[in-house]
C-alpha cells in the first residue's frame, strides 16, 4: 500500500503524547528507585512492562508512519542512558552486568524491536495488520516482564541453565500466560476497535475464535523461543519470531489477507 508521508496537526498532538508517555515511564522508574528505594530489578521490570505502551497511540495517528520516529527517539533515549545526563534512567533500568558494561543492552534492544516492528507495518502502509507486530511487542512486554519475577519467586530452587540463562517451569508458565494475555489484548485493540484496524471484524461480528487461536500460537511460539534464546537475545528473538509465525498462521486463518 502507498504511504502518505504528510503531517497534520493531529499527528503532532499524538506524537507529543507518545513521546511524553515514553519519558514518563522512564521517569517513573527513576522516581521509584530514588524516592521509594525500590530495587533496580523491580524498576527495570516496570520499564519493561510499560515502556512499549507508546504503540497504543498508533491508531490515533492520521499518518501512522510517524510512530516510527517515536520508536527511534526511544532507541536514542536508551542508548544514551549511560551518559551523565541520563544516568538516572540508566540506574532504573540496569542489571548488574549492565553496570559492568556501562550500557543497558536489554532495554536498548527492546526499544530496537519495538521500533523495527512498528516500521515494518507503518512505513509500508500495512498498519491494518499491526496487530501482529503489536502482539510480538506485548508478548515481550508482558510475558517477558512477568516471567522473571514470578520465576525468581516461585521457581528459584527449580531452575535449569539453558544457553546461559536460568529458566524454570514457573517462569515459563508465567511467560506463556501473560504472553497469551498480551497477544489477545493486541488483537482486540489493534484488530477491532478502530476504523482501518478491523482484521478481526466480519460484518458486525468479532472473530473471537481466530483471536484465541492466534494468541495461543503466538504465546506458545514465544515461550519456546524464549526458552532456547541465548542470554541477552530474547528481546530480539521473541517478538520477531513470534510475529513471523503469527503472520503465517494469520494467513491460514484468513485474518491476514493482501
């Protein structure tokens, strides 16, 4: 589809809201760490779970391609988190190894994944199918965001190390459950609510069966991919592979039609 590279006043308003949201999430992580004395692991997960939420503004853009620029700014913010000016953001997102390497590689690649998946659909004029990219992003946000704390709390004595990462049945189950919820939310939000984003609407009916099947496929794929992803790569492997598999299954289900 042809993309109209134009900007309207409403684009600017939505763009500003998306940027403010991203900055707000990073700032809240910093505030919770400094003012509430919360552990950096907790604030890092807060950023992980909510940081990608800026994509929720995409259906409100008259020209959705501008959302890609929001993602690029998010990448820049995470890439500069080790500088003196953005050191507080760094402290709110950093793991022990991040401190040692003076860079927040996890959040950086998280931001890269959000940006690339957004670009794949909005810069090509295929934003009607962004529910696929959004599902990959939400699996990363919710599934990955919740699996670590649940796994550490309930499965810390039953872990196995796979390719450098500690995994547990409890953590993987949490990943699957919250990944499924994230996928289902993405399909509902980006596939039924907005004009031009109605892949799961047929006449006056919502295709709930297709939504559940595709969410199940996405969550299952992502859980297996996360299980075998080398340490530090899951923010790339999970959203992209899950998105690709859901794309193929979505075509078979008839919800992705070109």
